[in-house]
């Protein structure tokens, strides 16, 4: 298994992240007729395409898979990554194929033009795998810059980061909030979040990587994902892919 890349954690990098989060490139006021949950998978490992998709489908739900074409058929920190055949199968089953960048590089450390070229390369590669042109983007490692947010192609109706928070009221469509579905006590924390979100008719996005009975440090246990979806259904959530959820916004 490969070693996971960790973005810079020095004081200047932390300040830059804060500034990026505070400045909205695509400000919007979101309201919904009921609470919505979106489950997204980053990179994404084969287990997410197989076990993760099966769990979602057992609940009548579909997810968003943010794919970096350069990672196809490779080993990653969360196990074996997806094969092109997974893209075609997921798309045909109604899951959304979202866009990372082709090489899955830290965009905060790259020239914006190079990153945009890499995103375009990824779009073309995913199309060759059988996916429609992605309408949503996720920043690898959650790393972005204001210039990149400003320069995202109009074809992306949204872009997702990794800053926790509900997507309701004033938001930045170029850096949607999302909660990790991994780590210590994440399931209990998410169940609490869903209860609060249900009262506000808020949109909650969760993100993870692999899904199995023995996940990586960045992955989700199968039973826990099933429990999260069951909790959401009990609380009255509609479970939708990211772009489909955004289409539910009230005028």
C-alpha cells in the first residue's frame, strides 16, 4: 500500500486555507424543501465502487464518485483503486461520476493554469471510460486557492472541499462543505449532525474513500455506512448525488 500524501501544515499554509474558505467565489443562498444527504467517494478505491455502491443501492440511493483518471488500476493508501469498467457500471446504475484532477495533485502547490489543464485532461479520460462530462468537482486533499476557485470552468455547477459544515443558507458553490465518514467516533458525530440538519432542511455531504469490513484510516466500515443511511432515512432525508441534490434547491 502506498504512503498517503499529507498537505503542508505550517502556519502560513493554515492561514492560506482560512482565507480561501472565507472568500466565496460563487456565493449562493441555498434552501431546500426537506433535508438531503449526499455520499461521496474520493479518488476512488475499487471497494467504494463495489461494496459502497451495493450498500447505497440497497437503500435505493446513489452516490457521487470523484475520480482521478490517473489513479485508475493503481494501488493507493486506501487499497486498489477503481478500474475503468467501474466507471461505466456506476454511471449506468445512476451514480454520479465527479471530477478530481487527472494526477490528483495538491492544487494549492501548483500553477492554476496547470491544474485547469489537468482537470480538462481528466474530463476527457473519464469520457473515454464511459462517463458523461462531470458537473461537479472535488479538490484533491481538499486543497485549493482563490484563483483556482475563480477559474473553475462554468460546466462545474459545484466544487467540494473538506471543511465540515451544512450546506444551507449562505454558501460558496465553489467550496461546498463536507463531513468525513472516517476517524474516531465519526458515526456518532454524523448522526448528531443529521438530527440538527433535519430541523433546518439542510444539505449534508459526507465523503470517504474505501468501504469494507476492515477499512483504511481514510475509509468507512460497511456496517457503519449502512447505519448512517438507515439513520438518514429514519430522519426523513432524501439521499441524492451531489449534482442532483443541488437541483433540489428552492428558487
